């Protein structure tokens, strides 16, 4: 009886360790951020602005005319302290007018450095062409660029891009489908039929039978109250429920550039024998010079002398039996001293031989 209690306690602890919250593996359909983009002028640069960009000159003229300043026709503006920039920002879901968001600023002219610049008021538009925020403020530039009179220069990071924390004020709210209907849909970050089934089952066990139903490997539809206040409280309960998601499919990911190999949990090797060894051939050419004796009327002759050395290092062979696990595969390959590139070659050979049940992904 005591052993049974210990076993049940072990199972409960194991489930607690591996259980995940719904909010960590799924999102509510319709609740998403939106990308904003804009165009503006950065002023106050110490001679590091655009020197020959025609659109910067046109933008300055348009801005000054809107401020009531008329310029003589054909006059050239000194724009070395001004830079044309592109603006980008991300508008989170449920952001209300008057709230602040961060803005990314990047030079699109031939400006060399945006450090110390100030962005003038610029609108940020969405994909529908509507203005959702207005940006303005001082740039924070991490990059640094400095040069000497002899042409030498030093650049740290990227000085032609910066950021304005809380630099845009939201002017318009993006409506979501969260307020509509009497149900919500949960979308898994990683599609999996087992995870979708267990997610629906967990919600039904907590909220009542028939509350949730799995639509496909990604989506689970859940009945929800129509009242917004009740729906928020209801979703707060749902997203904090914990359950055991399904395990991922057996995969091996190989980075051919760095030699990094990541082997998934359920990788199993079928019976196979692997022999691994290296054959090294070294060819050296050491010319031999033959010098004739004095007054012999002979000629100096260079005779080529070539040495060929063959070295074979047999790293041995090993056998994979039925149902070999990940740990045994890694241990066997490490015991023969295989490098990461050699490990990749062994895994590819096992896959080609049909002894590896995992998907081999090379990135």
C-alpha cells in the first residue's frame, strides 16, 4: 500500500512538472498586433544628415510651406543636418487612444549617423492606409561612427538606426473579433492533434462537457459568455488551466554551418551497423640538388624526391540494436570521437539506410 501511494505521488509530481498553461501554448483567434509604418524627418544632426537626397529637400520644402514659410523658387536648402527616415512600430491588441508605443527609426537616405537627432511629428499608418498613431521625439541610437581627416574611421554597431521609447501616441483603436459572438477559438502555437484533443478535454473536465471541441490540429472552439466582462473573467480562468500537451514528432535538426545537431525526444534507431574511419594520404615533395665536382664541366641537377605517406585511423564500428534510444545513439557516436561534421554524416547515412525513424532537417 505504501509503495502504491509513493507511485501515485510520483505521477502527480511528474504531471505537475511537465504540465503547461494554456496561455503559454495557445493564443485567442482575432487577438493580434498590427504593424504600422511611416515616413518622417530627423533634424538636429551635426552635419551627418542627407547630403544629396532629393526627396529630403522636397520633404523639407513641403513641411516649411505647411508651416507658412515660403521659399524662393530654385533655392537650395542646407539639409546636412536633416535626414529622411522610415518609421515602423507595432500596435498591440486592445491598445487605446492616448497610450504610448515604441517607434523604430531607420535612415533611407545617405545619412551617416542619426545620433543626437529629433524626429519631427510624423503619422504612422496601417495596411488600410488609416493613421493609427503619431510619432515624435528624440532618438536613442546605440551605434557610433567617428572618422579622422586622413580618411580613417571607426563604426560601432549601426548608427543609421535608432529607437524612440514611447515615441508614438495612439490615435485610433483596432477593433477585434473578441467582442463578437458567444464563443472563442484557441489556436495552438504548434499544430498537433494530440495537444488539441487534450486541450479540449481539459476545458470540458473543468467547465463542463460540451464546452470545447477540437476543430483541427490547430484550433479549439470554446463556448463563452456574450457579456464582455464575463468573457474576460472566463478567459482568465481558461488561460491558466494546465494540461499535458502531446510530445513533438521525432526530428533531428542539423545546422550545416555551425555543426550544431539537436536530436528530439522520440528519436529511435532501427537495427544498424555503422563503421567509421579516416584515411589520410600525405604527399611531400623535397627536391634533391646534385652538385658536380669542381672543374668537371658537369651541370647542377635538381632531382625531385617525393614521399607518400598513408595513415589510416580506424575509429571502430558499433551496432545499434532494436529500439535504440537517443541516449544510446549519442553515447555510441561520442565514444568513437566523432566530430560534429562526422556526426551529421552518420545521421544522414542512417536516414538513407532506413534505420532512422526521425525527420532529418538541415538548416
